[in-house]
C-alpha cells in the first residue's frame, strides 16, 4: 500500500511555496498546471504540452504556467516542442526532485494533468487527488476506477476537450472544487 497521508495539506510548507513562486516568476493569481513523472515517450507528455498550447492560443491573456517535474530521455524533445509551439515562456522544466518533495509540487499546482495511457495503477493521479489537486487526465480504461469524470477529476480525449475541461477546472467555484476534492 501507499501512505497517502504524506500528501495531506498539513505537510505543505506555505512559506516555501511563496519563496518558490517568487523565485520562478509565478504571481499570486497565476494558475499552475503540473506535469510530473518520467519524461519518456510512453508518458505522452507531448500530448499535454500540445494541448496546453491550444489552450494558450484560445486564451492568450491567461496568467498561467506549466511546471514539468521529472527527468528522462524525452526531456530534450519536450523542450524543443515547447519552443516550436512558441510557448516556452509558459513552461518550466524543473528536472527530478526527491520523492519526499513530490507532494510540494502537487500542492503548488491548481491542476495536475497527464496524457499517459500506459498507467497500470495510476499512482500519480491518486497522489494528486490525495493532495487535493484536481486531475485532468486523458481518458484511459485503466483509470475508470480511479477518476470519475466531473466528480473526482476530469477526462479529456483530444486537444479541444483538454481546452474545454481546463477552462472548466480553472473556473470552478471554491464550493465546486471542494466537492471534487472531497469526493
């Protein structure tokens, strides 16, 4: 089993978060989208980055930033993709972090997203949910027992539905967020 209690809010250092945001140019109202995991082709992070580019095209005024936490053989390709899509100023690749700090990044984020369809257990999704961070995942049959669309998180199927669902998540009222996080 996994001890999900380490992802509880009481373990989140708000002063560290404030310093991190200042250091990384994240404003008080900036929305943070998190990609976290091994940077490898099978994780389909390129799908999330391309979908994020579509979101930015629709919302060029958005005060939003994507943090990519993790390392792997796909990093240079993902960095190149962000440049080719002209969104590199909205994405920061942070590299690997110690396992003990992963919960910090979930708590820092407004949304955790993943387009991976190779997950067998969906641990990152469960970690995000345990942290109280809303999940936006590409639909995969393996996740149907973990995520219930519009109840415990959100599914997208393509770039358009990513944009639609991210819009929805970022515009949730506090009461709606609370309902999803506590489901």
